[in-house]
C-alpha cells in the first residue's frame, strides 16, 4: 500500500462493538460492497464454536448453526458479519455511518436486581484485625498577643561584578 492509498484504506475501516465492548481484530473489520466484513476472531465473540466448512464457516450458538461464505482479504478469511449475527440470534444490530461503527447486542439487555437478602446459613469468614492509625493531634491554635511585629527578613546583597566601581562619581559644576 502506498502513502497515497492510506486515506482511502482508513475510510473503509469499521469498529465492531459486541455487547458494549469494542472488539479489536487483525485484520480489522472493513466495508466491502456495503457490508461489514469481519475476520473470524470477531465471529468467535458472537458464537460458541466456529468451524471451517471449505469456502464457508459454520458458526454455532446455543441450538443454532449458521453457515456463511468466506472471502479472503490479506490472507485472512472474512465473513459478512450482520447476516451471520442475525442468524445466531442477535437481539439488536445497529450501523452508524458517521462513526463507521457496527453495534451488535447478542445477550439482550442486562437485568438489574436488588441484592439477595441476608442468609444466616451461608458460611462466614472470621473477623480480622485491621490496623488503623490514630489521627494526628490537631494543630495548636494561634494565640493573639497584640499588634504584630514586622518581619526582620535579611535583604540579600550581592558583590558587584569585576570592573564595576561602587564609588559615587563627582558632579560636574
């Protein structure tokens, strides 16, 4: 690839997000004929098992088995990701053309629940001693004794450089 081809190649790169996590891959996912083509390590994040089927792959997730034809880009097999994700049972697939991002939600939304109640039959760990240092004593308060006295800070004096006279010049009449 030449330096002149680099901006065009970078425009084809796509970020793939599976269940809210960016999935890095080598080679990266890219656009090809309006489809997001991704290498098999991205497919492995969607499927339980990925098998080679001679010019295609078979991806399995749960009870589903999906077959997808492969293409070779840069010596690596790649597949069209969105149709394969739909076949594997993805809950939601979204394409953002501005940021060139394909978001795939496989497991669906997470359920937020309160904590389980206390179980007295659950095994408990013995308490341990934790060293906590005592706080430092407070700084003593300032005692006001009247009008403040001026500071007696020394003013630094420096010797003149060699060749400079420090005696005053006589005034001309």
